[in-house]
């Protein structure tokens, strides 16, 4: 049974007046890490889809295994606990794999909006002291250009690139998968706007 105090609305929390009664008013953070949660999911549901990309599933087991492999590579190029690793790509299966790999390597994820250009990207290298960049192949030139413009001491140690087509369903036209759609090409063609 509800008591009068259940309906009291603190002055600094006016949204509680319309808050659903069935929901808690505070978030209780789990005591487990994101990596641990992936391990549990991969153990309990190894073949269940963790991610769908153009109809192709990435299972929890494969996500964990790919993340472990990438974490090992990160450590092999010198990434240590607390180092910054930038992830620069669109929403694709490689993004969560990269995120979990960085966490597994006990490093810090620096997510970067894939709309950034070289001038903007330089700050994502120099400001946090990024050691490695994980990016998609279509954005690798931006990373390389930004990295080349920085003083030697601020540059990243390594850049690893992945292709979106690597996770496309079998039989997909890989060349077409990596190409921008026709509408985007028309919009990028400045002559259409003149």
C-alpha cells in the first residue's frame, strides 16, 4: 500500500510528479563490468545473435572471440592499462567488437563521431593522448592525415582498419557494399547543385 511519502515530489525533482510508479526513481549500477557481462552472455547464449548487420548475425561467442583477438593485438602493439584507444567508424559489427576489445585490454575507449574530418580528428589524438586508432577503411585516410599533421611525440602508435564488407552476408556484392548509395553520390556531386 502506498504511503503519502511515496507521492511527495522533491523540489529539485519535479519530473517525479509524472514518474511511473512501477519504476524505481534511481539507477542502481551493476557491480559487474561490461566485459564480464559479455563473457556471461557468450557462455549462456553462445550462438544467439548479439548483433545483426544486413541480416547477418554476429553471435555472442564470435563477438567475444573477436574481441579477445583484437585485445591481444592491442597489447602486442603496446597498449597498456589506462591507455586511450579511439574507435572511429559507423554503426557496424566491428564497433562493439572494438569497444569490448579495448575494455578487455584494460584501456580507455575514445569514441569518435565518424563525421569528423582530419582537422577535427587531430584533437581526438592529441587531447586524450590516443595510442591506437581502430577505424573503418573508408575513414583511414582521415586518421592518417590527422596523424601526419601532429608532432611525432603526439602521434598514434598504430592504426588498424576494417572494412564494412567483411561482415556482409555471404554472396553480397562487396564492391557495391563499400560504395556509397546512388542518392548519396548525387548529393555529393556539386554539379547537381549549381
